[in-house]
């Protein structure tokens, strides 16, 4: 199954891009966060239920940006073995890249049903609800994921993002704090936490986050500091 580190790597570039510059629409940012260019082969390498020959074929299709071909290939394998959660994950990724969010959601839901201990499947399912513009259902999904494991920094982070979708920084802040606490190197969680402290007018906490970020990512720290400058 996919592992937390791979999923986190898949989220990093677009999360920061959106947070720092607002460069993408919410739906586009979520879609790209699921599968940015250059990470699909890494994700496939962590799938235990996909044979090497199939991983190679999927990587070749991904190199051609043939997401429709990947979706078809995944569905062919699902027809052979509908109990393989990894193939449902592949299908979900492909449909997300094709902006077929309802189909992606169905695929991730099946992956969760087949592999209920897989936190990555839970996180992708929650993200697919965000892509559908359903942050309340995303929140319920992430809450259910925390019943499986309360130790996933990514799940806490995505809960914070879902409450941010609802314009509820007062609810988001605790989840960002949990994400940063569980993974002190989680730059995106710290950045989101700093943004939220700023919105809540918690100036001392906001400034402390800037100092933490200076050790992790100077660019992110500088961008976060501009919030204070731009408000003057």
C-alpha cells in the first residue's frame, strides 16, 4: 500500500503553491496535490499489490500523461481482481487527473472499504470530497480516519484544510497544531498554522511559527512574514 511519506511528497508542491500565491483554483490545486508530475512512479513503487510488469506499464503511460489509458488499465485489472485495493487507488488517481471527481471518489471509497487500515486511502477519499466541493463530508471522512489511527500528521493537516474550506480558522487551528506536533518537519503544516494564527490575530504565535519556518524553509518563512507587512 502507499505510505505516508509518498503521499506527503505528492502533496507538498501544490499545497505550498496555493498557500503562498493562490495560483490555482481549489479544485485544480486538490487534483494536482493528489498526483503532481513526476511522483506517480514513486507512488507505484510503494504498491505491494501491483506486479512489476504492471508498474512498468503504468509508469510508461504516466510519462505520456495518458491518464485515460491508466484508468482503463486499472479498470481492466479491477475486473480481474476487484478485491485489490491498490488498483482502486490507481483508478482514483487517474480519474482525479482527468477531473472526473465523482469516479475518483467512488474508487477511493472502494479502496477504503477493501483496506480500512490504509490511512493513505482515507486521506485520498477525503481529498476527493474536497475536490467535489463537499468539505463537510471530507471532515467526516477524516474524522473516521482518525478512529483508525490518531497518529497520521497528514490526516490532521487535511482536516485543517477542510475547515479552512469552510472559512473556520477557529476550528482549523487545532488540527494544524496536531499535524505540526506529530511531524515537526512538516513545512506545509507550519505554514498553514502560521496563516491561521495571523487570521485569528494571535500575533505572538504567528511570529513563533515564522521562526520555526526559518529553520525549515526560508522561502516559506519569508512569504509568511509578508502577511504582516501587507496588512500595514
